[in-house]
C-alpha cells in the first residue's frame, strides 16, 4: 500500500508540472493559438490515459499472476521488465544494454543523466519520457492529419494508432515511446517543409533506437508525387469510411494487441 | 459621492481601515484559538505548564540557542547550522526590548501572523471580491496546524514574508519582493522558491509589455538570501553544504529522496504505530494530496499561475525528505493554497472544508498543548 500511495503521489505531482508547463506556453506567448493548444492538450491527455490503462493492465495481471505483491504495486511493472533491479545492481553499462532496446545509446544516456539529478529514479524517468514523447508524437500526427485532410480529425485516430499490436511498448521503460515521438515530430517537420529539423530529430531518433531509422520513410514517401492523392482516396473510400468496417477493424486490432500484451506479461519474449 | 478614483482605490488591495481591521481580527483569531485550546486542555484535567510547552516544543529551543549564542563551529551544537538564521536574529533584536528570548519569539510569531494576514488580504483583493476574500481569510485563520502560528516557530514569520513577497511581485515592486523573498530564504529552505513565481511574473510582464524591466533584477536578492545561508555553512561548518551532512546524521537522518519514496516511508513507518500514524504520518500524506489536488483545482479556477508554480515547487521540495515528520505543518504554511480555496465557487464544498478544518484545527492545537507528537 505504501508503494501505491508513493507512486500515485509522484505521478500526480509530475502531471501537475506538465499542466503548469502547458499553461505557461499559452500565457508566455510561446504558443499563440490557444484553440490549437487546447486540442493538442486533449490529445496528449488522451494518449497518457491510454498509457495508464496499458500500465494498469500490465501491473494488475503481472502482480496477480506473480502473487507476491499488492495488485496496486505499479512499481512492480518495472520488475516485470527487470529494469530497476538491473540498474541498481549493474549500474551504467547495463543501462546501455537494457534500456536501449535495440542497442542504441542515446536514450539510456539521457535517462542516466536525468537519474543523477532526480534521485536515481531511472525507471520512472524512462517511463515519463516515453509517455510525454508518445503524447507529443501523437499530437504531431494529429496536427498533420488535420492539415492534410483540411478538417478536424477525430480522436479516434489516436485510438487507432494506440491499439496497434505492440503499441503497449510505447509506455514501457524501453526507448520505443521516446523514438515514436521523435519520428512523428520529424515527419511533421518534413511535412511543414522544415528539412533541417526533420534531419536533426530523425538522427536523434536513430541514435535512440534502431527503429528510429524509419524517419527516412516520410522523406521517401514525400518524393512519390501520387502518394498524397492515394492517401486521400483511401480515406474517402466508401469501404474505409463505413463505421462498421472501422469499428470492426478496431475490434480486430485491439484483440491482436491484447493477445500480444498477454504473451508479454506471461514473460514470453516478444 | 463615490468617484471612479475612490472606487478604484477601494477595489485595489483594500483601504487602511480594512487593513487595520484585518490586523486586529488576525490577532484575535490567535488569541481565540489559544484560549479555546487552553480551556479545553485545563477542563480535561491537564495542568501542563505553558512556559514549558512553548519553550520546549520542537525546534524552539534550537532557535533560542542560536539567538543567544549564534552558530558554533564545533561541539554538540555545531549541527544547529541546519536552522536558518533570520528568526534567531529577530529574536535577538526583540530581546533587547523584551528581555526574554521566548517572549520575543512569541511576539514575533503573533505580529508576523497579523501582518501576514494583512498582506494576504491585500493579495486576495487584487483578484477577488469581498465574499471570496472573506472565505480565503477564514480559510487561512482555520489552517490546520494553526497552533504553530502562535508558538515561536518559523511558520508565522515565513508566511508573512511569503505573502509580502508575492504581493509585491504582483504589484511589480521588484525591490520589495526581492527583500522579502531574501528574508524568507533566510528563514526556511522553501523561501528560495519565491524566485520561481517572481521569474514567472517577470516573463509574463515582459511578454505583455514587450520590454524587460531592469528593476526586476532585484528579484535576484531571493537566491542571494539562500547563498548567504550557504555562506554561513562555509564559515561555521567548513563547507557550503554542511547542513546537508548534519541533516543526514543523528538526530534527523534526513536525506533527499523522490516524493514517492517519502510518502511510502511515511505510510510504512506509520503502519507500525497507530498513534504516530494518526498524529504525524497520515496527516502529512493527506496534506500532500490536498496540495497537489489544489494545483489542478487552481488551474481549473484560473488562479494566478505564479501562485500555482509556488505551490507545486513548495510541495515538491517539502516532500523530498526521506524521513519527514512535519509535512502537515509545512503545507499549512503554503499561503497560496488558501487563494485556491477562495477561488472555489461551490459554497457547499467551501463550507464543508471550513467545518472540517475548523474542528481539526482545535483538535490539533489541544494535542500540541498536551505535548503529543504534533510536529
């Protein structure tokens, strides 16, 4: 129970910090379009809530199957990923191997530096960076979609992305959420015509996780002149516009996602 | 006939008659709390000496010692460098007139509370009407652990300096804000956090007016106050952060940890002792969540963001302690929290909170007078 109270307390004060940072961006004129800030804030909040749902599912089932800790012991999710113990036992070199996912050093290095400042809370820092980055990345995709389709894309877009298989990995202490955010932001930068920013964010993504190299994909797609028209045609197709088809897809994809998450919780390496 | 100027003066931070009224009511509120608590204590058959109660409670003997002998470089009192110097300095100054260290501490506490109330009133009147201001004031008067605004602790002095600093920050009187903030930084660790709302207001002011006011650099006095305290550590302890070493050692065993660990420790330690969990640990856990909840409520109610920044930083810094015993007292001293209370519109919620805090305030005061573990 003590851990539950502690983690909940830590979570809420960090959420408050993020909220105040958002208010600051509006009041200080960093972001002038308050309507856009509100919409993006809602999207970010939605992503974080989905992330918490994933987290609760992982913590609940892992703890009930393990049978050793309280079902409210969210910190044990780190245990499931073997993170905190490994960090405290092996120190920095192991961070590079464990956190890097596919062996790239930048994310674990960032977590290590921040951990030296913030009471060695490596697991919490890694999770928070992933949450915030995934939320920021989704906001970038959301804004890009709104501008491309020239209409307000519904939040269902967020759930469509976050229910994809392996989406739960975005909210774990690995570097996937962080990389997803960077790749999405780089794609948005390219869409807005800011090629240098696309390159910088893409390189950071690639240095964080080998999957970050996928930042090149939007660049390749942008060179295919017929690609934008193709996307519009697909989205306006009667089949894909049909709500039953869409909901059916959502049902299918969340089922697959759930099955993979179940296997992951069961400890089978995915 | 009311002129526009008269109305404007009246609406801006209260007139002199109102301020004097608030001053007197604040003193009376302390006297009432003290008298009611003492009467309850005596009627229950407890004849504990008041001199002993006020003179030996918590950190009071330490402040009295510093006021009398100042900091020591060696010996068993060397670790008193963990206590900040401004209150002992004031006690030593008042003692010249009052001839008693304890009496000086008590007078400073009562006067500081009254002045704090006046500046808090002026602060509330900047943004809220009379009714909300009245709620905010009453909320402040019924603060849990309000007994510490009567005793010779740093709480009264600290809330006064915070109220003054934040008020003058709002009025863009950067020099006054800086001086008050510097004194607050020399009173408690949390005092240096006044720099954050000041910086926030400076940024907003610069953005709105599209120019940087050079006088705002006076707010650098606030971190200077903390630096002066570090300098005392260097002079008397040999290193700038000697106070950290002493806090980690006996008798405090306190080091900096993440809030999650602090809260977990509070719960786990209290689990083994029902009485202490009721007096110490559960109150500080609950007060933490009240403070954090206030941030969200305040944001929703559009309370001045610089106040919320202070509340957030104050709460975080307060709970970065591995073995905390006074979390409830510290949160009660976070004066912008009562602005959030004033901003609530729902009267049912406000009145219920007032009822609960009013009852608990007396209860805590009596327990403290009894010598229970209220810290």
